[in-house]
C-alpha cells in the first residue's frame, strides 16, 4: 500500500511540474505579459545560505544517483527495490540539472563541490565500497538502509535552510520538495526492509 501512495504522489508531482514548465514556457514566449515582470520583481536574490544549500544538495543528489545506478546494474535485485532506485536516479539527476542551471543563472559556481562523507547523510567511501561489493538481496537491503540514512540527512539539510537564512523562492521550493519527496520515499523503503 505505501508503494501505491508513493506512485500516486509521484504522478501528482510530475503533473504539477509539467503544468509549471508549460506555464513558464508560455510566459517566456509572450514577454509582453506583465505577470512575468511582476513575478521577477518579487524573487529575492539568493543568500549565501541559498547558494550553499544548492551546491550541497547537488553533491548530495550526485551521491544518491551513483548509489541508485550501481544498484540498478546489479543482477538479482527485487523489482520493487530496483524501481525505487531507478526513480531516485532519474528524479535526482533532473534536480541536479535544474539546480546547476539555477546556479548558472545566479552566477554561482557549481562544478567540483565535494561534500564530506559521514555528514548530512552522505556515505563514506567505505560505505560506498561496501554497497558496490554487495550482491543480490544483501545489496538491496544495504541500499535501502543507506538510502534511508542518506535521505534523512537531506531532509535535515532542507529543514535547516527553511529555518535559517535561506530566502530565495527556488531553494525554498527545493527544500520543501526534498522534505516531502524523500519522506515518502523513506516510508516506501522502510516497508521493503
């Protein structure tokens, strides 16, 4: 049942993203519309906290994509676990691309941001090597436990931004998305353990 709720939430999120994308594209094609100018005037420039959050979240997502792709490539992974890993890989890669574009738009560098393993849910090199070496059901259980830990760290980072000095609408939206999406994914993964 939790998997169905996750699927429904993902469909709703994808629909909302599609509607927003088409709305933004439509406005960009008709720049004379005053709504765009009014909206642009209300967007706060990112603070240092916003930029740092975006950079850290890119690094965080990159590790989740790496973990997920490694698991999907293994034989003997149960279908439900493989589907979750595949979704995480695609969804977080999309978010990486969007966030890097946002950083470019605001003049914030994004290349080469290492994020220390062992903090904010980031895996250590030893944990990554262990996941790489694991096979089949052992790899699936290890992936689920480590990804839950990883997501919990991202949720903590997102809450810190919302409670702290972040003020940009994009990073606030991303933080809320991370909290909602990764909480639902954690629930679905816990049900598979």
